[in-house]
């Protein structure tokens, strides 16, 4: 039952269910957003592609069918169809089917904790490396600045697909297929492909409308809500507690279902101070997933208040999600101070720790160290190490530590 409730909470976040709307939005969407109906004409567009050129709707006419797919760089549901989308394009481009992908999201519409399923955000600059990583050979266009095209088509989520016939009349809209997983064997209904096949065969589309599954469109208007959340994080108090060798060993054993990033630091250590903002940003990025940042200060116990003040200034307070997980473990903080020797610390935390700080390890559920580094971390390297273990997409066979967004 607990896992079911957790999944429902995750799905609510993915599809954009909220207690309150951002200013300028109604039920999560702009009030002027259009809802396309079967038979409607494809709205025109003039958008910048990752090739640096502007592209208009007219470029994609003249075929037997046109597929307009709204997708994004950050969304795990979009990630699930990355390979299937390219495969579809390669199979159908020779049959007179045109395909264009559009990113409808503005970076301001994303909260920091919505970026925990990949190395890319939804800016225009990040679209090209994302497409290159996927080896996409179709056009990928950016609508994020004005989001006018997303409004005209009625883009509810990413991915959201619209299939038009050769006369540019809408014949199908909704999900690309019925699976939110990366594994192709989980697909039972190829909805977009089925619609295209019907159009090519000159037949009616049997199912003209399905519900798109994915991450809600990141309208720029959402920025106000995200800013409020980030400000709450910045105002969250930090409590530092003393920890002994046994306590560190328990943290290191990691009997939780979370990936645990443990950083050893001190206020008197310039490299520690320099890298700390990146540690906090990593913790916020993965906050929707089963992940936590644990810090162990090597300051003198008499400087505990100084360590607390530093952590508060860095906005390192617990999120509500992490705070709730700590309560279940019988803990009240993730900020500790160790007054023992460096040898005792290494023996309990990481026998491969060479001595200097900062020292960072990422521990998987069960205690496996999946990343370690002494000195200032490379943020991208840490994030990729975490993503390689936790996955960039949903997986029905994934461990609990790879919880859904």
C-alpha cells in the first residue's frame, strides 16, 4: 500500500496536479490555450530549430501524413520514447510521413526538483546536445520563448502527439504509445503508429483521442510558484547534531531505499566552502527521487553554531520530502559534526578516503559506493554517476531507489 501511495503522489507531480495554480494559469494551463478537435487544421508555426534555422509548417507539407510531437529534454516519459521515436521516423519517412518535434517548455517553468531525470534542462541551448545524444535525425524546434505554438495546439504534456492527414486535418492526438517505460516490450498499443497506418491505408482512425502521459507543459507562468518553493528552501532552519563513529557507520551502511550523498567538510576548508553550492543544487535536483544529501562537518564542536550558520546561508535545510523520510528512520537531521579522529572517520565512512577534505561519496541502498571523490567535485560528473545508477527514465524493474518523478 505504501508503494502504491508513493506512486500516486509521483504521478500527480508528473501530470501537473496541484493544490493551487500559478498566476495567469487556469487548471494548470493558459486560459487562451486552444483545444484542437478532430478535423481541425494544423496551426502554423515559425520556430527556431537546433540547426539554427527557422522552420515553418509549410516545410512539412506534401506528404501523406504529418506527425507533430511536443516533447522535452527533461521529462522521463519523454525519455522513454527516445529510441522508439527515431525508429518510427526511420520506418515511416520513406512512406510519405513527415515528423517534426517541438519543445514547448520554458526553463522558468521548471522547478529545480523537476530536473532529476537527466543532465539536460529545457533551454534551447540544451536541445541540440540532447538530440545528438539520442541520434535524432528529424527536426527539433523550440517554442519555449513565447509558447504560442503550444497554446495553439493545446499541448498538455510532454510527450503529446498530433497526427494530421495530407490535407493537414487532425486525425489523432494524445500519447505516442501506451507505455511510459523505456523497454519496448512494455508497449501494448502503438497509438501514433496505428493512426498513421490508418491514414496511409485510407481508412478512418479507429482511436482519434487518447490522454497524453507525461510531464505537464512547463508554462513560463509557473515561475512564481517555483520561486516561492525555492525561497522556502532558503528559509528552512538547519540543525547540526554530533555524530559518533557508530552513527557514521550506520549512515554508510545505508539501509534506506535512498541514494545517499555523504560529504565531509569544514568551515575552515576553502575548497569545502567553494563546492558547497553545487552539493546543495544536486540535492535539490534529485529531491523528487529517493535521494538525500548528508553532510559531516569536521569543525571543532565549539564551532557548531558557525557550521549551522554556514549551512543555513547555503540553503541546505531539509526539504519536506527528505524530512519525512528521516522521521521514519528515527533521525531529525542530515547535518552532522564529527569530533573524532580522521582515522576513525575513514574507518567508519570510507576506507579509501585518503585524508584531505572535502571528500564525497554516493552510497546506493545496501551500502555500495557508486561514486567517490576527494577535492572539489565536478557537478556534472556527480550527477551523471547518480543518473547512471538511478536511470533517466521509468523502469518497471527498477529498484525502489529509482523512484519515479
